[in-house]
């Protein structure tokens, strides 16, 4: 379980040691508030925390967050946030973590489980973008194409590829259900 107070303390200490961010210092406060709020619903969530001269960025893992947040900021410090640890990691590991899919698709052995997992994922704030013009109160198998198109427009190739695989798996599950 995430130890929010310890993580926040470590983030503040590292920020002071590195003397970063030099601007947008309120981004650290924003990250702290996000951790505190997110902990209530997701006490075991992991994150990548990025510290750079112009601010910080706290990215929840396994949520389909656009990898651009990790890939396109040069000269950063990267940290993996898990439980009470804030581990320094190289950029390559941060990229590897951000490209991890939200969940193991093949572990969903029924269409209803797959739909529920996708509904949960796509209703997370980290998955949504203000430009998405999708009724995201309850996602359905039918809405996945809309979501895919929205992710494609934003350039989130991780989620485009993930939704393609989800749709393929859903078709297999549907076929198996019809045969049984």
C-alpha cells in the first residue's frame, strides 16, 4: 500500500536537493494533492514521478497514459513510486514502464469481465482527455471504436494498440460464447 506521507516527504527532499523545479513550483504541490486524492480509491497504484527544471509530473502507471509524458522532456530525473519507495530509475526504464498495458487482456476469460475492466479503465481521469467528445459515463464494447479514434487523434499509440487487441479478444470471446 502506498505510504503517501513518506512519498511526499521524499519528493520534497529530492526537489530541494536538486533545486528543481526552478519554475512552476506549484506542480509539486499538485502532485502531492493528486497522490492524496488518488490514494483513497487506489491505495496500491504505482507511478512515475518526473522532476525537471520547469516542474514535475506524476503519472499513474497501467492506466494507458500517453507515453509522450515520459518520452519528450529532455534532462529529467525519473522515479518509480511504489509503496513507500521513490526509486531513481533511468529514462529507459521510465519509458518501459509507461508502455506497459493497463491490464492483461488474455486474463479476461469472459466478455463481461473484459467490458467491466475497460469501463473501469476508460472512466479513470488518467485515461480521459478534455478533447474527447465521448459519453464516458458507461463505456461499452460499441464505444471502444470511438475511444480508439480519440486516442489516435491525440497520438496515444499505446491505447490505440491496446484497444485493437481488446477488440480482437472480445471478438474471440464472443465467438467462443456462441459456440458453447
